[in-house]
């Protein structure tokens, strides 16, 4: 077998509680994004464009949606004699009898897979962030510095950085990066404006040793355990500075904003320029008829994909394939997943709605037009909202709420189960 120079390990198994009903039945990496793709497509497309051809995906939370989306890997040209995507779920054997206990434990339990490929470097990255990066630049920097570990960092406002691992770097290489001399994993008070992107390039023998030592600890995370362990041992750790867009999307508001960043004359996220790939066979996207805009239909600053039928108005919104907007209905500042049906005279503002949800005649969901700062309203999948129902801003609707459980008014911020 031809030895790959890089083995990529994608951490894609977490649910992320903050995304609430959007991750009830799928991991965050499989959440639909941008009208036609999934969040994990960004990592996979980056790997494809970087020429990294041996990829493993570590997933354990409700993996069906993710596995179905990945398919054969053909969407990212990952079919070939020496290239491919392997999905590595948790397993039981003589020595392992539990789930992945953390990100580091997930990689540790699959060391036999890595040893089989015997790579020169191991690239560990998260599958639930939105960004464009050529990993070859980070890997070249890693080799140039003869590093044991090179991590990617992005500069974020101090008010938001506490949610991330943070690093202090020297100015050895200026704008490119520098030696990491301090690292803090999500400290209470900001220590640095450089946040970890959860992109880590390891020297294999260093990672093997650290993962083995970590097995004797109480926690099994890269940021909380592996990086501090290597820091204490004096390993050569470098930081690579990323200057482009990075969407963390851990909360509903962040997810909504990242989708809005696709809109406008010069969008912050340019999917065509980024070369994003997705599996068009998943949910039959490739076979959808062209979008149909009827006589009264109007679309302004929106992404409306194949399979949509528009008879009302769509403004500043993203509609996935199969969405129908009835006559007299208005959808604005919203993200509607596959096969939502918006009935006549409805008004939706700042809504994120999961698949297969229908809105009866005259339904109102979200804030009023003048409430630009209102929180996002989230609707779980497979709901049928009765005629005339009003759902206030910031409400959360669980999947499959029975028709008999719907009140006439769902107050702002209420959770309806």
C-alpha cells in the first residue's frame, strides 16, 4: 500500500447542546447549512483542495445522518486505490468496552487505523466549523519549524474568546505564527485574543506517547489534557495564524449569523470562491426540479435552491430544496431546511426551521419586522403548525409536537415540547 504522508482525523461526533433541537437527531457536523450542504463539508472540501487523501471521521452521536451524507466519499473525489474516507464509530473489544470518552480518547481507540497507514504527520481537526483553509500551508510551517505540534489560531474579540482554548505566541515568524509558550483551555478570564480552531498537526510518535499517557488521567480531551501535557514536557509547539473567516456556530444565533453571511452583493462567505463540495445525492438534491417563481413570487437578497416553489415574498433568507412559500406569505431573515411548507398569509421572521415542517394559513413565527435584535426562533423537524398560530421570538419548538399540544399563542422564549 502507498503510504499517505498525512492522515486526517476529523472529530465529528458531538451533539452540541446549544444548538438544541437542530442536533436532536444528528451531530453538529451533519447540521444543514447554506441551503444545500452540511457543516462537515467545509472540512472535507478543505482536505480535498489540500490534496489530503486519507481521511477518517470519528463519530458516535446519532451517526446515521452523517454516514448517509458522506456516502462513498465520491463528492469529494475520495474514491481511489490509495484515497478514501473511513467512518470510525465506537466499538467494543477485549480492552475497550465503552464509548469515546472525549476527543483524545476517540483518536487513541483508533491508533491501529493510524498505525496501519503509518503517516508522516497526523492532522486532527474539528468537523463542525465553517472556514476555508489550505492545510498545506500549516503543514509546511509545521515541517519548517520541526515542530512536535502545530495548531491553527484565529484572532477573535476578547469578549468572545473565553469559550475557546487560547495561546500566547512569540513573534518568531510575525504574521505567520510563532512558538507557543503558554496555553489556556477556556479560562474564566481572557488571556489572549488568539483562539484555537481545533486544527492540530502532530508528529506521530509525540501524539502516540501523549495519548498513551492520557489514558491514566480522568479527562480525555485535546485542549484540556493533551496540549497542557505536551506543554509541561517542553514539546516544540507552534501556532499558525489564520487570517480568514471562521464560523464557530456553536449557538443558534451564531449558526443563524453564519448563514446570513452568505448573503449580500459581496458575501463574507463565498462558497463558489471557496470551492465547497457536498453530496448532491443526499436527499436527492441533484434530482430536484428547478426553482419555480410564480407570478406573484418575489425574491430579494436570498438563496433559493432547486425544488422550491415561491408564490409569496422571500427576503434576506436561505431556502433549502423543497421549500414552498404560499401566496401572500412573507419569509424574511430566516433559514428553512428541506421540505418546509409555508401556507398562505404566513409571516416568518428570523426563524431557523428543521426539515418537513408545515405552517398553516396565517401562522406568524418570530419577531415583528422592526425587531431586528430579536432572538432567533427555532422549530424542530416534522411539525405541523395549526392555522392562525402565533409563535413569539426566541421560542423553541421541539420536533413532532402533537397537533393537540399546540396553543393558539406560543409566548416569546417559551419551549414547546
